[in-house]
């Protein structure tokens, strides 16, 4: 049942979600500015959602016969999203979350094609839902910045 291409793509998604999650935690803790109250709450909502997604991705990797990455060293080595130390200004935190979300959406679309080509319907279903959620998040973050 193991599929190396699919496992690699899912582990890359897992790594990106872990860095995205950690960025959101930092933004939640450290955000400053006039929108503090709203952003503090929104980042908590987003990191809780990301934590559930991370678990779902890891379980999907196991379901297709793979082994999920689980160290921060692996995440940093594998992810294309970078950590965001010392980003605290409200607008900048939203801009970075938007950019991270765009990276995730691009990867999700690539993974959808791979899973479709591999006839892996469980992964297709998971990724399709994540695409919808990510597209909505991108729209909302972009609207905030206008």
C-alpha cells in the first residue's frame, strides 16, 4: 500500500503545516497594534484549525503506509514555508499568514493532482476539503488587508 511519491508529498504538506502552525502561535502571542483584540482571537482560531489539520495529514500518511515526519529539524529541512521570528505588527502578521496560505494552496493543488493520478480517493477527499478551507482563508485575509 505504500506510495513513496504520495508519502513524500504528504510529508511536505505536513512540514509546511507545522511551520504555518508555529507562525500562527507566535502571531497569536506577540501581535501588536490597533487590531490586537481581533487578530489575537483570529490567530487562535487559525492555529487550532491548523493543529487538527496536522493530525489529519499525519494520520493520512499512516493510512497510505508511510511514516509522518515528527521532528522540527525534519520540518525545517522539508518545508518551503519559513518561520517568522519577531513579526509582531498586526498588518505584517496577516500578510505573512496570507503568503503562507498561498504556499499551502499551491501545494494542495499539486497534491490533489497526484492523489487523483494515483486513484487515492481518501487523499483526494481530504485535500479537496483543505483546498476549500484555504481558498476561503485567503479571500478573508486579502479582504482584511484592503
